C-alpha cells in the first residue's frame, strides 16, 4: 500500500458560501505532519519525558513517524479474498 506522506491528511473539497461563490479551503496538515502531531501528543501525555528538554521528545516522535510510513509503504495490498455467498 503506497502512501505519499506529503499528501494532505484531510483533502479539501470546494464548497459554496452563502452568496453562491465557490470557495476552496486550504488543505492544512500533510499526512506526515498529522501522524507526527498525534505521536507527539501521545508521548507528551504519557509523562515519560521531561518537559524542560523537548528535544528527545521531538526526535523520538520523528523516528516513530518515519517508521510508521516505512512500515505502511512496505505492506503489499492484500488480494481480494472476499468470500461469495450464494443463496
């Protein structure tokens, strides 16, 4: 399963405002930034890191985010093995 870490985490869709104008929202975080933020928040809430020195917290979070995407991209797509139930 190939996932580009630089694609938007939540792709935006054009919408219409109250005056009928088409508005395209800014996409926001990339997938990598979203995963990194979630890992960072979870590690910070665990209380295992000293809040004075955040360097190790950021470094460990970056390493885990990189491992996450490496593992995700190394997975092969599973073949379609959906059983067919005949009535």
